[in-house]
């Protein structure tokens, strides 16, 4: 692991570089010193030979010359003075084992004749014939005749060379050791900040954006550490900004009432909010797909996705699922000019379609309700104008019918206006404390005469724990009026209508029960809708006339009081309407 690290690589590079330089330098130094020693020895020997030849040329006494020769020569060398070809003198030598006393090989050598006969100086390295000893020989001619030879064994020079080589190699070894130490030290100093940066980068990858690298130097590495810290701060800022934007986008998508699905080119779902998830779960349920491994993209989404890729335009689809109607708009997502996916917005249009149907039905119902009185007004007024009714009594009867129908139209229009204001939230309640007993008796007594005329028994029961209740007396009287009037109109002669009122601490409970014709079970969920009548043929007579808006108005008034209204009915047995008005909430 060490050699694979930056410290190891940098140290090894420096060490190899220094070792290579030291190897080349040591090689050339050893070659230089080897030649230097040989040349220096040759020069010394040649100078010695030249000095001795000068002594011989001056005609000095041979004994003096030989004594001077012994003084001048190097202890490890030997000198041979050839006065002529046959007369030789040889000096002593401390290196006797290397330089034998038998010097006849000189007389027989080619170098002897070159110096003695050709009068030329020589400097050569030769091998002693019998001893296989490498020596260096220098010869200098004597002008008056003869020659001086100085020779020396190369072992001395080789020993000097060996000592020099040892010194050079020792110096190189010490240099390599010092280089290794300083290379590791320098590499560690350089890479220590890098190691800290690596650790900091690892912490950044784990999301620890507060990590900082200590700035220990002011060189390039220190500047790198400074920039690394600045990068960490910028990265933290941008990551936080992206996280906030992602959370904001996720919150927006999750809070949307419409379903949002983001798909890639393979049809994989990337983003999906709860309404979209509900739609897809309903699709799986309808198609009997329960195993999650077999779940795939709904066919409607897949077909729309392929169409988006082919046409590169938005695709609009209407889908029916689980009795609900959905509208899906899928648009392409671009990565520059390349379509990388699509986003689908799925809207539940069931309520809008229902409201649209109610609007159309409302117009039809209003038209139907107005057509009958308008036709009657037109017909009876024409009868009066054309003098079809020739008597005063007949004209009065027609005028009375016209008057009643105009009142009926007025009630219809007023109720429509009231209902519109209630649905628009413009209803104003005047809440006040009301004495229940007197209020209830007054309201019920209004219908006493009508009940007596129709042969119906109208009764009132009171169960009052608290004498007063808080509500809008005019609006609740309108509720009583509609409910009691409906009960009387749908109860046959001899029937009963019973009103029960109970005032408790937390609520006011009212029930209006009749023994009339009742409401069919399939019609009960719709009795509070506008213009809804259990009598589907809408045939009217004097006993059963109405606009079909009364119960819808009652429902809105009870809702405005934060109350609840319920209906129970059995066909041909009777109907009971009941409502509860909370008192604690009203007090607040």
C-alpha cells in the first residue's frame, strides 16, 4: 500500500532520480580517477627518468648517479639504466615480489629497442612475460647513448583506485540514504494536506458540508486548501438551495388536487403525488392486478406516452375508471431538443361533470316549472280578452286562477333567489336567544286551521330542559313552515302530523313525523336536491302542489346553523324529518 500511495510514488521517483544521477556520476568519477592515477604515475615516472638521463648525459660518476637514482625514485618503482645495450644497472625496489630482479626481459622487449635505438620516449602498460604481472613502463633516451627505464606495478594504482571507489560508493550510499529520508519527509509534508483533503472530500460525499481543511502553509497547497474550503461552502449553499427547491416542488406537487405523474422514456414512474397514486391503485384494482411484481404502467398512460414520443406534442385523454371520469393531459419533457420523458396531469372531472349536468337539469327544471303557470296565465287571460267567460262570476273565477298562478310564479322566483344567495354564501343569520315553548306553539298554530280543513290531526310535544335556544328565528321558522307544509300536503284525510321538540344543553332536536304516503327508498338520497320530486310524472293537483325547492332551502338553512338534517320514510306508512342544531358552537 505504501508504494501505491502518493508518498511512496513521490519518494520512489525522487530516490530513483537521485540514484540514477549518482550512478552516472560515480561511474564517470571512478573512470576519471582511474585514468587520473595512471596518468599522474606516468608523469612522475617520466620526470624521474628524464632527471636521471640528464645526470648520465652530464657525465657524472656512475656511483653518484646510482645513489641519486635511489634517492629520486619512488619506493614502489624500479629503475633500469642502460649505459649501452650490454651494460645495465637496476635499482632496488620495496615491491620485490612484484618486480623481479631479473631484468633481461627488458633487453628482449620491443620497448627497449624503441628507446635505445630509435631515441623515442615510451609510456606503456605491459604484462611481465614470466610473472603475468601487469606493469607500467616509462623509457627516456640518453643523448650520449643508452636509456633510462622506470617501471612500476599497477597493483599500487589499483589499490588507490579501489580506495577511491570505496570512498565514492560510500558517499553515494550516504547520499541515497539522506535522499530517501528527505524524499519521504518532503513527500509526507506535501501529501499530508492532500490526505486531509481526501478525508474532507469523503466527508463531503456523506453530506457533511461543514468539513474544513486546515490551511498550514501559504504555498500552492495552502491555496488549494483555501479553495477547497470555499468549494465546500459553495457546495453547501447550492445543495441547501436545491434541497429547498426540491422540497418546495415536492410540497407543491403533493398538495395539488390533480394527480401528477412524471415518466421517463422507458415508462418508469419518477415522481407521483397522492392523487395520481390513488388513480393508479384504482386502475390496478379494476384490472385485478394484485401482485406488485406484475404491476406495470396503466395502458392509458403507456399509450399516451408513446403518442407523445411519436408526435412530440401534448396528448389529451378522457378516462372512465371506477365510476369516475378523469381527464389526462400528458406533455413532453425536453432535455434541450431531446425528449427525455413526459409529465401527465390527471384531473378528476366527476364533480364538474355532475355540476354541469345539474346546471343543465336546473335550466330544464326551471323551464318546466315556469311553463305550466305561464301557459295557464296565457290561456285564462286570452279567455277573458276573447269574452269566452261571459258572466262576471266566470271572469272572477278566471282572474282568481290567474292571481294564484302569478303568486305561484312569485314564490318560485323568490325561492330560486333565496337558494342562489344561500349557495353563494350570502345568507346572514341573526342569532338570538329564543324561548322555545312560545316559539314552537306559535309556529304550529299557524297550520292548525289548514290541518283542520284537511281533516289531519296536528300535534306538538315539548321536552325542554333549557327554556331558551340560540338560532335565527326567522330562518328556522322557514324550515318549520316547509317541513310541516310538506307533511300536511302528503298526508291524507284522517292522518296525523306530530311535531316533537327537545331542547338539551348541547343541541336543539326537532322531528316532524307524518302518516302520509311516504317516500320510495330509491328516492331518499335525492330529496334535498333542487326540483327533485318523488312524483316522477310531475303531475300536479290542488292537494300536492309545490316548487320542488323547499327541501333544498331547508338543507342550506340547517347547514348554515352547522346543524344536521335527516329523513326516514317507509312507503305508505309515513315520513319523519329531523334536524339538530348544536348549541355550544352557536354560543361561541
